[in-house]
């Protein structure tokens, strides 16, 4: 199918030279996302890509000028910006991306409220277990005892299990994939794009430059695909808990009957227009003349 849609695929491609490190998981994540969008029939002018600061954020430079709208936010704040866009124009498919540093440290409050509010958007967490853009400092997801820049004696705190954390927030969609498996990521992204609410997707990502404790080979020996989606949050937390020996990938939980934030607003019931369509244009010339 993708070979038949080669021209559509190229529409997302910009002319900028890709500068991620060789072997970085960002390459495959971006390609899997492009594939998912094409297979789901999204046109480039129907998509807004919102990027956080970090290595993942450099993806905003790789999208063609006519390959979708892009927004590059502040560190840890991309979810709040993307949520605003998703509420203002629900006709636009909003996709936000952030790293484990910005998301689980500086921006963890935005993640919490993004999940609990169930904003209509898809969020991809690039989890390479370090602050890659600032040369490999430990994040809230770095494994205990790993020696990192800024932590030469090893990390002394236990890491946050991102999916388990989100599953404790009463979410409507939680999934995990791996940057070494493009097909699996594509399938998970397609499911997230179709979800009516906040779709949280963690991608376990290799970082060959700064996190050599968990290279691609380490993950390949441990990742397992779930055969079915757990039907309760309790059972989902059980299959998401192991991050050392048997790391499950797949959709951990989905509430297909979820009602997103905008649809729950009482004052929006029976309103046919979107908020962005309701913004009027006003001539402020007379106002400015008062200050001449």
C-alpha cells in the first residue's frame, strides 16, 4: 500500500539534512508516524505536529513546509500547547511529541492534566532514558545505577515506569512500542490516531550516543508483543510493570466509549462551529489612533 502511495509519503519529507545520530530511534519513529498518517488517509493540511524541546523536537525541521503544520514549543510544555490547538480546532488532527526528560521531569504536570482531561490528541513519548540533546544527563526514566553525564557514580533513584504511571491516572488510551520495530509502531500509531481522546503512546527508544546501557540488542532480547488488549486498568498495570526481563509492547488499555474534553463541555452542546471558527476579526485602527 505504501509503495502505491509513494508520492503521498514524500509530501511529508522536507529538504533539510537529518542530523540525528546514526542509529538514533528518532528516524524510525518519524517514518512510522508518516506511514500511519498515510495509511489512515490524513492529508498534510489536516495535521498539526507539536514538538517539545529535545532530540525529538528536531523532527520539526524535517517536515516539508507543505507537509503539515508544525509547532516547536518550550521544554516540557508541548502537551499544554497541543491541547489548546486540539480544543480550538477539533477538525485538525493534533499530534504532540516529547522526550522522557521534558515529559516526566519538567512537564509531568502537563502530562497528568492532559490524561485526566482527555484532550483529543495523540501524544508520543520518546523514551531514551536520558536528556539526549544536552549530552546525556539522567532523566526521571534513567535506570538505577547507570552512570550518566552529571551522575558519574550512577543514578541513585528508581526510574518512573511511564505507562504504569499514566495507567494510574484513569486514562482512555495507553500503549507502548519500540523504535526498533517500525511495523509495530505504525500499527500502534494508527490506533492512537483513531482514538477519541488523549492517546498516550510510549516508544522505548535507543540512544546510541549517550545511553549505552540499553542498546537495540538489549531490547530485542526482552520485548514481547501482547496478544490481546487487557480489559481493565488493573490487568493493564500488571502487564506494563516489568521493564527488565519481559517488556510488553502493545495497547495496554483503551476505552472506546470515552468522551473527550471538548465533547464534555456543557456550554458547547449543540454548538456546530469550532472555537477557532468563532473568532471574529475586528478593526483596531480607531483604537490605535487614540494613542497617536
